[in-house]
C-alpha cells in the first residue's frame, strides 16, 4: 500500500483509513476473506473506491439513497411553479397562451433564465 500510495498526508491519509476501516469492518467479512484468499490482490485493493470495498448491505443502501435522490430530483422538476401569461408570442403557432418559470442557472449577478412553454403547441424555449 505504501509503494502504491506513498506517504500518508491529506487525501492519501483518508485512503489509508478507508482501506483499514473496510478491512476491519465486522459487517464486511467478505472483503477481508477475499484479500486473504488472494481473490483481491493488494495492488487492486489499494485502487478500489470506498463504494467498491463496502459490504453488500451498504452497497444496497447506497443504491437506495441514489434512487431516492434521483426520484426526488425528477419529482421537483415536475412541481416547478409555472405561471400563465400572454407576454410571450410562440414562434411556431403565433399564439400568446404560454406558461413559464424562472431559474437562477448562472451566478447571482446574472439575470434569471426564463423557460417558456406554449400551451397550444407545446413549443419550448428559454431566454435570459
């Protein structure tokens, strides 16, 4: 491990701790067994991410957390408050029935980005 990573400072120290923690984790005996049986070589162990070294239970929990976070993001996109207006003419059908919402997509000193959807033809466009 020392030959691969080098002196333990900063990020490297966190890598040492991660490897030692995962090898000594009582809920993850499979990792230690695989290393002792030679199924996982030490050179490979040092390059593994914490997610790869985690127990199967922890990997399932991580996947559930990611799915929950993803579904929350998708749900939040659907719940954006949209306002109706007749200020924006649609370039496709020339109607003025539109819904829009605004997001701060760039830095705070830049104007907000306005996303507009035509109610009539479902044409989408944005402007700052």
